[in-house]
C-alpha cells in the first residue's frame, strides 16, 4: 500500500481532452504482481476451503468467495487494466461500488448463515445507528418547527448545534440506561444471558441423577427454559416411523402426536446431514420447511448413542425473540449427546423395570400352579403312605406264616430232606426273611413320614442292648471268620429311649458292617459317655466309602457303588440306614460316618442320655 505513494508506480499526470491521465511507471509491474498474486492466492485458498467444507460452513464460504471474485474481477477488468494500459480512469470512481458487492455478499453470509457469528452485533449496531439518526433528526425538525410556527423566530445555528449535541449525549446514554432496565425487567421479559459452563454442569448433574424417562425429559426441558429461555421444546423418542415417547414444553401435545412426518425427518437429519442438525433458517423452501414453519420449529437435533438413533430434540423460538447463536447451537449439540446417554440408561432401566414386573407376574402364576401341584402331591403322597401302610400290614402276616412253615420244614421235618430240596428251602427262607425285613422297613418309613411313630420312652441299660445285638450277630460273624468285639469300660449305661427301636438301629449298623467286611476282618463296637451324651461307634475293616458318595448313605434306596463293586454278592434294600437315621433323629440324636477307602468305616450313633421334655428340644 505504501509503495503506491512512491514515484515508481505513477511517475506523473498528463492532461487529456476530458481530464488528467496517470503515467504508469516501472513499479506498476511489481505492484500488479503483488496485488494480483495475493488476490489469486486468496481465491485459490477460498476455493480449496469451499470444496472441503460441508453444511453451514460451505454456504458461508460460498457467498464470501462469490463476493470476493466479483469485487477483484471488476477492479482488475474496469480499473487496473484501463489505467495501466490505456491511461483510462473513467471507472476508478466505481471502486467503492465493487467493494460494496463484496460487503453485501459477506453481510448475507452473516445474516443468513451466521458467518463469524456477528449477526446480532451487526443488527444491534445498525439498530442503534438508525435510532440515533432518528432521534437527532426528529429533535432537530421538532425544534426547528417550534421556533418558526409557534415562536415566530428563527433558531440560531449555535443554539441548534447545542441542542443537537445534547441530543447526541442523550442518545449515547440511552444504551446504558436500556441495559439497566433490561436487567431489572429480565425476569418478566426473559432477556438475560446464561453461563455456558454452569448450564452444562447443571444439565450433566441433572441427567446423571435422573433415571426415570418421564422425569428426565420433563426436567431437561424445564431447565433449558430457565437457562436459555427456550419457549417451545420437546423430547421425541422414535422407533422406525413411530413415536414411542414424547415430552413437550410450551408445545401442544397434539402437534407432536399427530405429526406423521416428524420421525422420518429426525431419521433423515441423523443419516443424511453431515452436521447432525437441522436449522430452519438454513433450509431451502420445501414441504419439510413448510411443516416446520407451521409448527414453529426452528431446530431439530437427533438424540443418538453411537450409531443408534433414539429420537430427537425439537426447539421453537426463544422467549426473547432473539435468534439462536453459534454458541447456543454448540451448547445444544453437547446437551443432545449427553441426553442420548441418559435416555439410553433410562430406557434400559425402564426395560428392566418392565421385565421385573413381567417376571413377578410369571412367578406369581408359577407359584399358584406350584401351590396347587403341591397340594395334589401331598394328597397323592398321603394316598401312597396309606397304600404302603395297608400293603405292609397285609403282606407281613402271610409272609410271617410262610417263614414259619419254611423254618419248620428245614428244622422239624420228620424225614430227612434231599440236599437239593434243602438248598431250595433255605434260599426260600432267606428270601422270605429279606422280604419281611423290607416290609417292616417300609412300614416304619411310612409311619415316620406320616409322623405316626409312637416311641415308648423308658429308661434301660444300653450296654445290655448292645450286648444282645452282638450275641445275635456273633454266629454270622463266626461264619465269615470276622472278629466282633464289644469294647466298653462301663457295664451299666442307663439312657431314656425306645429300647426296641434303638435295638433295630444297632442291628442295622452292625449288620451292614458284617455285610461289607471281608473274611478275616474285624468289627469293634465301642460304647462311651460324654457330657450327658452316649456314643456308640461301630468300626469295620471293609472297603470304605468314597467321600463323594457319603451324602447318599442315608437316602432311601441308596446303594454305594464302590462297596457293591468290592462285595458283588451282597444284597440289601437300601432302607436300613435311612430308617436308622430317622429313628435316631426321633430320639434327638444323630448318626455320622467317617471312612477311608480300602481301610474301613466308622458309624457313630450319638444319643442323649436323658430325653428332653416337650418344648425343650428345638
């Protein structure tokens, strides 16, 4: 610019027929290269930026580029070339007009597409300037009219100047006074700025602390109205082309509910718009724009989490009537992203809550079905117990008679029996004996499970009972060459209990030990008392019981495979230990087992010496 004032660009001025013509000097070449080069470079940079940009930015740069090309092109064609080559200065006076084209294009980008985001500043400046001119003109005209038509005097220029200066002072003091009044009346007319950081912090806290979808939507919109003065807004959730949920503020619900184009428009903004936002002022005239105009919608922002579209945010005009600034839009974009996460969490919570309700209903229905089934099972179980009890009674009498006749045939026959016949009778006798044992055990189980067992609690000497069991089983032990020993330091151990039932328990346990102890083995029965408790420990040198199978010992019809694999010829009902444990429990006692594979097992019966009275035992 300073170079143009040197004598090298224009060396002199020559008079022409109509005016004066500048004489171009050697510096014009340098000036042309610098100025035109800068202009061309600016155009290239603007074109590159225009190609790379999208959406609102593309429109802004497009209008800026158009105005700049028109201005530079006209200056070069009508001013630079005529002056440099033809010494023609006729179009130099049009230079400001060419600059005005650029300014108009830039102004359009500012007003239409918020270029530089100074639209509000420009609008306020223009409005203030116009206001100032109107005040000065009105005051001067009024003062001049009063002086001529009312006082019939002509106002002196000095007085008029003083009045105009006073008017200007008043005009300049108008804006501070206006701001003061706006601050006072902001709560009424909704014209107040907001702090972006405070708004984002408050909204983040609100969205992170609210999990219910209805409350989240309502509080979000209400907070936007308080802070940004958004008079009309809505949260709309969509699935496909259907609205699944919406919450409005300042908008009639029917406008959202009956708007069939809204879901498709939200989806279009999400998938087709690069900036993921639709602004009314930036839309071309179309059916969608008419729809937004009809419903007073200014902005549509999708609500999404990653690539999943959940819905959209709908905004109408501000209560102050001001347009949305770039700062407003950036804040709304941030809030829409955070709201997407909050809505996703709220939807997950709602799905979980609905699932819990359905699950509760299913559980209640299943509980009712199970309750009816349980009642029916109890009825069937009662019928089963009654049948087992009746069958056991009916079977025991004839089986006892068969056993007696078989015994007489074997031991009291007047003729000598054929060895083969005697073998068959002996097998029949043993089978009958096992069947009677099974019937008795089934009858006992039936009584126990129906709680019909009546214990005959009386004091008796437990040592004598154990001794009797030893004597009864001693013959069988001698047949298998097994040593059966009773070890006790006390010959008199008085306890309270049902002598016959406890005798049956001891027979079962010692009998089991005899079954599974191999020939040449050893079985010991130890009797000891400790703290009002008596313990009978039956130890054998049998095959032992694996740890993983011990829990099945006291179940009905249980058979321990390891034991039976080692003693394949042993048969049993699988009820003896179950019955024994139930009888011990009726005496407020227990049966425990310790075992080691290939070493042996120890079954310990624990009984209280004195039976507790009713209500003492839990």
